[in-house]
C-alpha cells in the first residue's frame, strides 16, 4: 500500500478503529497519529498477489495461512500501539474470525513503492522486528528481482539479500519456499531500484 498525508490531531485506538469501520479508505495508526494510505500500482499488486498465491498454495491444508493488505496488523510494544496494513502476512495462530486485525504474524512481506520506501525500510522494519512471533520480514523491490530479508536467529535478526530471478527464499518455519521467479511472474523489469534500495536501507539503519 502507498502512504499519503498524516492527520495531525491525536486519535485514540478506539476512535481509529471506529473510524476505519465507517471509512471507504484505509489508514494506519502510529502511536496516536493516523496516516492515510492509497492504492498501489499494477506492478506492486502483481508482485504482492504472486507472493500470496504462491505461499497460499503451499500452505493449503495446513494451519498457517496468508492474509493480504485488507487485514490490519496490530503491534503493541511497551507503551507503543500501532496498526499497519502489510502487503502480506502469514498467520499460524489467528485471532477470532470476527476480529479486524491480527497480532501474531510469523512472516511479513512488503513490496517497496516510492512513497513507502522510507517507511518500509525504517519505521515499519523497527516496528515489525519487535513482534515476538515474527520469524522473517521480507522487503521486495518491485522493479527488479531483489529482496532484503530480515531473518530471526538465536542472536537476533540477521540481514540477507537475494538478487536474481533464479534465487529462492526459504521459510523453514512454515516449510515452504518462495522462488523469485514466482514472486515476479508477469513483471517487466526496469533498470532501476537495487542501488536505491540498498542505500536507503543502510541510511535508515545508521540513523
């Protein structure tokens, strides 16, 4: 999803959730501040849906399942309360069927867009890595077959990069693999993105 303007007035969680139920548009919630989000490009949606279809087919009949960007994710850490709409989250321990958000993703995938790059590589990365259930956060460039993967280890999260249409990202915690050829099926590549992705990530982590 693509981010737009932030609302300047402080909003409680209850006010945010009530407004979301009545709204035709989506907004994210960051510690009392509400940020509206808009739709994404065709290419962005192709990559997102490819990931969902590939992982969903591999998880068929299993207790884990993917949810796309229609499902909110709630993150509560100390005094921080946030609600995001990840492009894809895999849940093995789901909230109640009537809930409008999930709490315990094991895998999150975000597809980078110009308007969300800074959020995905900095704000969301820091928020997502605080989720105790999370095993892996995948950040996909949409213009070229390139991924940054933050993978949980016994010593914390380890950063990996994957580049090229023939590479594959393994998710042993759900016993499946995402081939980059499946993630980018139908995508026409452009000669831009990877250097900007790496530089933006490094700059965000060094701030």
